[in-house]
C-alpha cells in the first residue's frame, strides 16, 4: 500500500481518534519524540557506532526501521496537533535547502 504524506497524516489522526482516545499535549508528544529518537540513537550507536549489544537483538535493520517509523508517527502527531501539513512543509524545506545549498557541499573540501 502506498501512502502520500497527506494520507499518512490522515491515517494517524484516524488512529488517534479510534485507539488513542485523544492526542497527548504537545509538550508530552515532544518528550515522547525525544524518547523515540533516543531508542533510535541507541540502536544506531550499536549497529554503526562503537558500542556493542549486550545480547544480539536480532534483525538490526528491522529494529531501526521500526524506530524510524515511531519517530515519524510522533512527528505526525505533533503536525496534526498544530495544524501543519507535512507534505507542504517538506516540499518548502527541500526547496529552501536546494536553493541555499546548491553549491555549498560541492565546494566543501571535507567532502572530497
């Protein structure tokens, strides 16, 4: 099943209304977002960094995918609460970066 950002945003809202009762306050969701980013960071530091697992948890890629999806879910909740259209802001942000950084990284000797 393919979803646009707008579709996903709507599905998250439907899920909240059906299963979540209501959205948590924005500050609570921000803290939940930090928790999810922390869980992702823990995995990344063990899979790609110098940390090691106490026990191998299994499929690392699947675990990372799941944490990334959790981060995106909470970001979507925040956007829904603040009436922010994810698709619009992502397009605007990409356009901003494309204009601002059109030559920046090519000129960076550290990237060669």
